[in-house]
């Protein structure tokens, strides 16, 4: 047997490998690289979520403003022509108020907005009653055309400052009982409207009574913010049309809605907006008029109700929306549903 030869320096140099220390160093470097990559991905995803959240919030705000602007632009259509006759109605929802603001009570509480209009395609001015009578009989109106079955009509007891106003739906159009022929053009165009009572007070009408054709649809919609859900809701507030109306979501992530009246405080011939005021009795515009919704709804109606409505020339709105990204919540408030904002001149 031969004794094993000692390993030479050259042989030792040919053999290569890694020890435990080298392996641990390599693992550590790999973990650092993975950590850097994950951190980069997290930062990129955060920026992505923030960008998408802001974009979604802007789209939500634009959508909400578009809906409200469209409704406000339609406010008063088909009803403002009867402001003299309808401003004093005991049923306040029949008063011709194009846009009614409900004040939230503070700068951080949302206001509400009610828009009222009709889609009368033909006659939008008051139609005179042809004779006196009682509400149980058909309405004899002086109009050979302009009415059709299904139209909604507001009837007033007197020509001006009416206290009793009634919303009815036309169920039939017939010749006036005193006439033998139809249409009754030979006696001033009188026809008789049979109807179904919807809202208001039954009354005895006279020759001074008026009827207002609202067309086949009358719209009275209440817009408000559901603070618990952070969403803008709409509610059908038309008297007599909806038995159990439920809120319908319009836009999500809406946390604050503020609305103001644009008022012609000096009643100049140009009908320009001189002042912006909240819907309260603070007399911001210095014209001594209370613009709170409770004053508009007072029964009996204030004597200056028509002048109050006429003084309103514009509406402006401000909407605060939020992002879905909870990282962007207001640190001062600590709540996604209670953001701090500066709207109009109110902190």
C-alpha cells in the first residue's frame, strides 16, 4: 500500500466552492433586492391609486354638478307664469318656487335643493274659468285647446293672492254643459275638464279662478346628501304623485353640498345679481328679506312671497367629493365623511 500524497498548492487552487458565510451574504443581498423591488411596486401602486381616486372624484363632482345644473336650468319652466296667482297657495309645494334651498345650519353641514318645473308643451299662461261653481263639478275653462287627458293642472280659487290651490289630473275633456256643440268656439271657447283630485284644498271656484296646465309631467325633486353613506340622493317630492317615494342615489362619494341664492337686492331694471346669500334670515343682502326655506313654506304665505321669489335671479352650488383611497382622508377630522373645505366665503 502506498501512503496518500499530500495535496499540493496547485491542486488546492483548482478546487473551488462557497462557504456558509458566502451563502448567507448572497441570501441577504437577494432579500434586499426583493425588498427594494416590492417597495418600488408599493409606491407605484400608491401613486396609481391616488391618481385614479382623484380622477374618479373629479368625474363624480362633474357628474353631480351637471345633473344639478341641468335641473336648476329647468327650474320654473311652466310654473313661473303663474307667480302672481300661485305665490300665496296654502299648499306650499304648489307655489312657483323654481329652486328652494334648505339651509344645512352651518358651513360644514350640507344644504338641500328642491327644483320645481313642468313640461307643458303648449299653454304656460293662466287660463280663466268660464263660470262659477263648486269643486265637485267639472272645471269650465276658456280654452278650446291646450289640454289633454293625463295633463296635470293647478287650479286656484281667485285670480291673485290665492289661498286655496289644488293639483288635479285631467281625466276627461267634454263640451261645457250649457253648450250643444263642440268645440264651443261660439261662446268663448269654453270646455269642461273632469279631473282626479291629487293635492290641495277643494274649493268653490269663481269666474276669477285660474287654471295652469303643467303638461303630462310635473317635476318636483329634492336633492340632498346622505352623510352616513357619503352620497348625493334625489327624492320625488311632487304632491300627490308619489305615495311612498324613496331616495335614489345620484352620485357616490359626495360629502358636502352648499347652495346659495343670487339676489337682485336693489331691484334694478337690469335684473342683475347684486348679492349672494345662504338660505337663512341673516339679511346678508340688506334688503330685509328672509330667504330661509321655512319662510317660503309658511302658511298662510307671507304677503311679499311673490316679491321674494322674483328677487332670486341665480343659484350657485359647490360640491365636495372624496376619493375612494382612505389614505387621503383629512388628518384633522380623522373621518372620510367629515372633510374640511372652504366654500364661497364660509370656512
